[in-house]
C-alpha cells in the first residue's frame, strides 16, 4: 500500500495547496487517490473530494483513538492506489504544547506513514536544513521521508536549499513551488465550499495539478510513499444489529458537514438513510423514524431557506410528533427562530428552538469538546467527543434544558438545547467515540415507531 502524509512546519505554509495539487497531478497520471485529513476539519476534505472524486475521511486521534484511526485509514483506502493524508497546523501541533496527542505526527505514527515535510524556504538557504533537522530530532520515531520546498525565489534558490537539506539531513528534496506562483487556494471562508460543489474551482485544480507535475518529482513521491499494511482490530463499523429504522438526513450545499463514519455507523447498525434537500424544497420523508440535520452554511442560504415554508413546516411537525432528532451546528441554527446575517438582515427559520442566531465577523468558538448529557443519545454518566467551530452566537429567548455539559480547554459549560426527542447544539459529535450512542438513537426510533 502507498500512503503519504503531507505536513507543514507550521500553519499557513502552503501544505493544503500542495496536497491538493499532488492529488490532482496523481489523478491526471491515472492513479486512484484517496484523501484524508488529520484532525476534525470539514472544509479541506471538501477540496479533497472535489479533486479525487472520492469522499475524504478525517483521521483524528483525540476524538477516535488509535484503533479507530487505523480502521478509518484502512477502510477509506480500499480500492485506492495511494492515500494522501493532509496534516493539520504544524507537524507536531496537537491538543497541547507538551505532547504530540492529536497532531499530524501522531497520525503518521499510528498509520505507519512516511512524511513529506513542506518547508517555507523564503529568505533561507542553508538555514532550511536547520529547520528540517530540528523536525527530525524532536521525535525520532517519525519517518520524515522527504521535503518539498515552498515559496522559493527561483529554480536556482531551490537548488541551494536542496543541496543544504540533502547534505545535512540525508533525505531527498523532491520538488518546489515558487513564492510568486499565483496558484494558491483562495481564502477558505465558510462560503467557499458551495463554489467548490458547483465546480467553479475545477479549472484552478487542473492548473494547480499541472504546475505541481512540472516542479515536483511524482515518481519519487510514489517511491517514498511505500508503507506497511495496518493491523486493524474488528471495525467499529461492523455490527450484527438488525433494524428497520429510517433516518432522514438533510444533505445539500447548506447542510453537508457529516463525518463519513457517522453515516456509515448508522448504516452498519441497521438504519436506512434517506437523504433530502431542504434547499431544493424537499420535505422530511413521511416514513422517516429519525431526523439528522448536520452542519453547513445555513447563513449563506438564509434567504432561500426562509422561503421554504413547506420544508420548515415538515421539520417542525416531525420534531413535534417526537421522532428522535439530532441537529448539529448549522442544523441547530436552522431549527431556531431565525438567523441574523452579518448585514443585519433577519431570516425566519424553523422555529422549534426558542432563540435566535446572530452571525459575526470573528470566530465565536473553536476546539475539541468532551460532552456528557442526560437524554436518549447520552444517558447520564456517558461521554462522547466532538468538535465545535462557528462564527455565530445563540441567544435563548426562553428557559430551556441544555443538551450537554461540554468540556474544553477553557473549562466546562452547559450548551445546546434539548426538548423531548430533540437534541441540538453547536457541537459536531463523532459517533465512533461513543458507539452506544448510535444503538440508543436507533432503539429510541424503534420505540417511537411502535408507539405511534
């Protein structure tokens, strides 16, 4: 099997641009490429999927742990010629500064994957070797197999950097991108993803792949990507459960932030998934036993969503008649009374959650969360893990039960909204972190189905 981690020395060094370019170039050469992303991010995997034509999976050692990371890596890579794993932040940056937990380095160790280190070489020659050597020495368990020099001034500058690194570090420098190169991923604000889905960046991806093929030795990359087979324990995606439950899943440009493993686990535990598009005016299927509204960009489509009266009514009626529902982030926002966009226009939403959402220009919350609840998904004393990332704030307009106690770096807080069989909040839950959560959801759907 071929696997390769493309990691940066720090955030913003261009690893995403290079990762996507490598994927595009390899696909152009006829290889089947599988993308992975270290950490909980949703947006970079959207790029991967657009370029490779295959869903990209997250490898997150904090939310999932070693066995789950290995299982996701093995299953996701089935049928591919090479797995390309994009790093997160700097190579050694993870949950805390004093360990590699949750870092790209840890993922490379768990998956036994060689690493291509992307180094910003602007303004450096021999000093680039010191940077690479430092990364080699900080944790000698990791296998840094090669280097890509980014932001070099010229081909001559690249040759200087290459000579220094190869002499001092003993690993190959397999290519470069110049700093005046105009092919950079556009600013990744939330509204960009819909443009990816419409195919507006296809030409950009093709040009980037061509440029990468000109200055990076792809044959050498494929040689360096040789990796051993992973020893995987029985998968969390396997289950003997038999169920006749149908889960309606909102999925379109406004709602599409779902960890693939979450959907796969629902199916593995016996659920039939029925996808519907609120944006396209599709209502909740009449025979749905459960409802899942994931994250996304309801604020980008607030005007369109506000006009979908039949859709909003069908969701409200489904929740009020008690079908077990989970709404995460964008889905949570959609269920409130309305969303106020950054231009201060207010758009009415479903209205089952007594409160309003207000968009803001700055980040409102970001980070891992460990959550405990007291409801059908998470009985008292049960914990699950997830991630929170949003630019909006929620104002409660009435007393209501909180869905979770959420523990993050800044302590513990009560969060979300719960009423009857509705559990909603900003946190994206990672089902593999608590597989029983899936069983309990489907069991609750079965109970409500038989009591109807």
